[in-house]
């Protein structure tokens, strides 16, 4: 697989996960994009860690959503 095809695959995977976030959780495209790029899971996918890119888009969307919910319910330190 060439470097160009790897980039295309990752871009397509990212778009499909964001689309799945919209469909599964009824969030806007902008909100889904923000949730995706703020997740630790997206970084792991981008770096090819643990073969996450081989998981289904809907599964990864649910993992990212759970991560989002967990991070948004953490108590504020101060």
C-alpha cells in the first residue's frame, strides 16, 4: 500500500466515523467532527495503534461517543 493510498484510507475512515456519530447520536456534522478530533481514539486511529482502523465505523463511533460522554462528565478541578 502506497503512502498516498494509506492517507486516502484514513481520510475515508475518519469521514465514515464522523458520519456514524451524526447518524447514531443525532449530532450535527460540526459537533461530530469536534467530538472525533478531540478524542484520544482518533489519535490512535491516525497512528495505526491496535489495528483500530480495522474495526467498523459504527463501533468506533460508539467508542468515541463513550469517551466524549466520560470526558464531559468529569468534575472540574479548581
